[in-house]
C-alpha cells in the first residue's frame, strides 16, 4: 500500500511538471499571438491612415484644380467686345427733307387719283370722297411724322473693329458687323439724294441678314466713310466669306 501511494505520489509531480512546462509554452504562444495581432492591427491602421491621407490629398488636389479652373480669367472673345449698342452719330439733318419728299411722292398719287375718280364717277362719289378724306388725313400724318421719327431713330458709327447702324421708324433695327466680315463698301445716290446733297453707304457682309445701309449722310462724309472702311478692312485679316 505504501508502494502504491509512493507511485501515485511520484506520478503527481510528473503531471505537475508537465503542467508547469506547458504553462510557459502557453504563455509564450499567447504573447506571440498578441504581438502578431498587434502588428497586424498596426499594419491595418497604417494602411488605413495612408489611404485616408492619399484620399485627402487627392481630394485636396482635385478641389485645388477646380478652384483654379473656376478662378481663371475669362476668355475675351471678339463677340463680347462687339456687343450690340446704340450708335453715336446722327444722320445729316437734310435727311428729314429727303424723307419728306419721298413721303409726298408716295401719298400725292393716291390722293390725286381718288380726287379725280370722285370728280368723274357720280355714283361712287360718296365712297370715293370718304376714301379721299382718309387718304388726306392718313397721308398727311405720314408725311409729317415719318421723316422726323426716322431722324430720331437713324444712327450710325464706325470703329476700327465694326460698323454699327440703327434704322427704321415703326419697325426699328439695330445692326453691328465686324470689319473682318465686310466684303464691299459702296455709296448709293438716287435723284432725290443728289438733289439734297446726300448719299447712302452700303456695307456688304458675309451674313445671311444681308447688307447694312447708312442712309442720309452728307455726300462728302459718305465718301470719307467708304474710303476709311475700305482701308481698314484691307488691313484686317478675316473671314469675309
């Protein structure tokens, strides 16, 4: 019995030794695992920090590029420089008399024809007299108002870059044509314009809107304008097609 107890007692220290030897090994394993886990976590943290830094840097660079593009100076284009605006120069005051003469030439035949018809046609005389009255009132207003209204509306101006013109009376039109698009410049003088010493400058451009006309200029001034525009357009390279 004592031998058995001795054997059992001898076996217990062996088990304890095994447990003791296993304890340090487990501690080492746990320490190594914790170290590896900490290292992995540190690497992951470093990668995340690097990615966040790169993303922030990229975003900052993109924002800087956008800000740089947004704050860039606007491109000055010829179209912006040639904005439509009222021309500065009036036409010659003699244009009022010229337009009045034109109006009379339009109205007088109508009034005269109605008067003759009313005198010859007894049956239609009441209607013809009424039409004659309307023609006299309307034609008189046209002769008085139209020339002065035109004089208030018509303007012109030439610069080193463009030709500006405003015309019309009931229907008004403003035009601007870059000199680089001008094809020809001419003067036109009808019989009435010659009588009043006036001329019209005609500027033909490469535009679907057609030519620009400046009516009612003094003849000498019109010739000067044509010469100046011709010299300027010849010196400007452009696309007059």
